[in-house]
C-alpha cells in the first residue's frame, strides 16, 4: 500500500492511503484519507477488515495510533467502515462520526466494542479535530449513493472528500493518483455512477452545494483525485448525468 501527502496548510495535511498491489483481487480498491492537524488525526472511511493490516502499517508512518481522534464513515458500506472493531482495539477512545441513519447499523461492526458514536444530522455539521484548530464541514450527500451520506470539506486547503461521488474503477494500482484526462476518466466512472447513484435530483443538489464551496481538489473513495481544471470538469459532467435509470446496457456496471 502507498501513501502520499496531497494537501498542506500550516500544521494540517491530507494524506491518501491506497493503491495496494497485494490486496485480494476480489476486494475493490479503496482510498483512505488521513487528516493530520497539529499532530492529531481524523481518518476518513477507514476501510474494510481485509485491508486493515496494510492501512495500519502505512498510517503509522505518519501518525501515532493514539493520536487518531476521529473515525469518519461517509455511509454504512463494509468497504467504508467494517474495520471499525480493529481500530477500536488499538484506540478505544476514538470517536466515530456518521449519519444519524446509520449509527445503529454501523454499531453492528463494533462486535462488542464500546463504540463512541456521534450522529451527524441530515443538514450536516462542523467537526472539530480535538487538540487542534482544524474545523471540517460534513456536507450532505444523501442518495449519493446512500440514503444517509456525507462528504467532508476542509476550508483551509479547499479539499473535499467526496466518498463515492466521482469514484472510478481503475484498471490497476499503477494508475495515476490524479485525473490526467477527464474524457478517458469518464469511461471509468460512467457505469459506476449510472448503476450506484439512485437519484438525479440528489446528485444535482450535491453538485450545487459543492460548487458553493469552491474546492480546489475533490478526493473520491475509489479511483483518482480531481484537481485544477478537472474539478469543474467533474462537476459539469455530473450536472449533465442522468442516473437511477437502469437499462440492459448497465448490466455489467
């Protein structure tokens, strides 16, 4: 597994962990994002049980385990948060933030651990990383693709973690970390979005909220990161995309 610093502002930095050549081929590739602020950490979509050892090994190159203060789950899927009990084994004081709709479901992953859960209200909220001045914003992303779903925006670096919005199924772990050609990249995103995003209305609403934030980069949970011109190219594409209408042509997505 690899890790790269993708944004910095003062004592805050964003690190992406992923592109694991040793993972089981049946396990979908995921990006885990670590925000380190004044030596304190927030881990976004920590990942599934199967990849936990490799995420852990790479994360400890950047941060001590007892400095992970917050685990954030954009939604309830196992590739997002099924590693929860393993993180709590190592750091029982970590607090997990997720949609109010999913706290009772994600608690099933805790397997007897005393998970400290914070419900994010439907309208979103600010999330402060303890021991630092970092303040993040949980941005509503409901039905993109989960009924209780959030993105995370960091105003200090203008970085948006988008979860499954903008996700792409890359051909291999050697693919570029950043989107290089939006036209080629759309072919890797389109089938996924048409199949997994159930509501065009919800997707348009997410795009409008994100445009108002003016991010400089958008970081999905699968695939490559959008920065520079690719940010608005992604938003423009999503503004025209029709989803939630399965057809025979979508059968392999």
